[in-house]
C-alpha cells in the first residue's frame, strides 16, 4: 500500500523525532495546505469563504489555545469566551491608539496582553483543580464580559456599545480588516497565519515545556517529585493558551464579524470551543482542526437536511433539533471514543500501515 513505512530509515535522532517521521504524512499535510492555498481560492464562493472557511480557521485557533491548557496540561477552563473578548477589545484599543503599527503586530500584542490576563486568572490553579478550577474560570468569564460591557472606555465611548473594526492592510492595498477587506484576502491571511501558529504550537508541545504540561496533566504530584515545577507548568499553560485564544478573539472580531461586541463572547462561546476539543480530540493539534470543522459544518448540514430530504420543518424546530443532535453526539463521543476524531484518524492510519495483515 501507499502508506508503507518500509525503506524509510532514520540515521539521526532529529529525523526520528521529526513532526512527520513518515514521508507520506509530510507530503499529505503539504498537499492539503497547497490545495487550500492554490486551489480553494479559485472555486470557493463568497458564502464558503465568509460563512465556512473563515470561521473554521478562527475556531481552529481558539481550539488550539484551549487544547494547550485542557488537553495537554489538564487544566479545565470555561473562560474561553472572556479571553477571546480580551483579544478583541485589546486589538481595537491598540488599533485606534496606534494606527501606524501593522495589524499583525497589533494582534500579537493583544495576544500578549491576553496572556497576562490568563496568568492572573490562572493563579487559582495553583491551589485548586478539576471542577473547582472550572468554576473559577467561569467566574473569570462573567467578570471579563461584565467589564467590557459596563465600561464605555473599551468602546471609545460609543453610545451603541458596538464598534466596527477599522480597515487595516497587511501591506499595500492588501486589506484584511474593515470594509475594504475582501473575503479572499481574509481567507488567505488566516490560512497562512493559523498554519504558522499551529506549527509553533506543535513544536511547543514537543518541547521540554510541553512534556512538563503532560506530566502535570497525568499526575501532578509525581511530576513535582521528579523535579517539574507545577507553578511554572500551569501558569505557562494558562499564558500560552490565553495568547492563542486572545488572537482568536481578535481574528473573530476583525475578520469574521467585522465588529467588536462583548455579547459575541458570552459563556456559550466558551462551551462551543470546549466541545470542539472534546469531539476533535484532547491533547491533539490535529483534533483542534477536526473539532472546529465538525462544529462549523454540523449546523449547516442539519439546517439544510430537511430541505434535501423534502421535509417541511420550522426554523425553531430545526434549531432545537440541532441542540439535541449536538448534545447526543458529544455524549456518544465521550462514551465510544473519548479521544475524539483525532484518535479515529490515528487508528485508520495504523490499519493502513498494516493492511492487509491483521493486528
């Protein structure tokens, strides 16, 4: 079969520890990226770009951030929406205060600001964990949304409380935010940006810091005995996770909705991102993408299914069915495959490598 590993010898430790030790994996990921970069723009309609591909990439960034904290470090968080709001409002304030700075630097600066907020709200993780930590992060969610809603300074004293993202160009006339930004420009920028950030995250979880996260996740007392500092591991996970989530919030407000509004980041957004990493796979960068694709595509498929089947159904009924099916699928994944879609993909690859021989 085409997925055989025979003949691929590793002569150095670096080759053996590569992200893609099998040549087929490396070529497959490269082919998917080139297809998304060079082929999709020619065939994707405005609807696909605006309503499917752009939110998919934004959600994938948020899911990677939460997976770093929950999947790799084992710290439960329900404050994702609040951290996304931090990134959105920080980006807006920095953009209006320093219009001469490139928008990419502004987004990264907003991510660093959100990382500081994540460290502050991650301090309870040094004393509590599990359900109690989830409640603490949920309190952070409500506090952050309240702060952005009640303080008009964050919206530059706009009486409506909702501000439009200002137009900013990546270079020249290549606008990626505001009314001048085309869906294609947003998609191309997000594709490259999220791919780079995912590669950074993948290397990070393979480093000494990532191994410390996983040791704390598996058994924090044993990790401390062998010399790992739980305080550094937990706070660094909160910081880097919040950095990614803050960037996702900035991308959501500036490139997807084109408006900065605190109500868009309520607690339902936190649960939505949490469902992504549960369905996609905890402790997996690939699972973050698979979970984001599942969450984005499922409502669209469910809303169009009655029409395709010739069934007349009210909009309210379709919305209720979406919630019911969504919840049932989450329960199904937790029971049958708790490691999510990423584990199913891993099992499929293992079978391909051994086919036609049995286990």
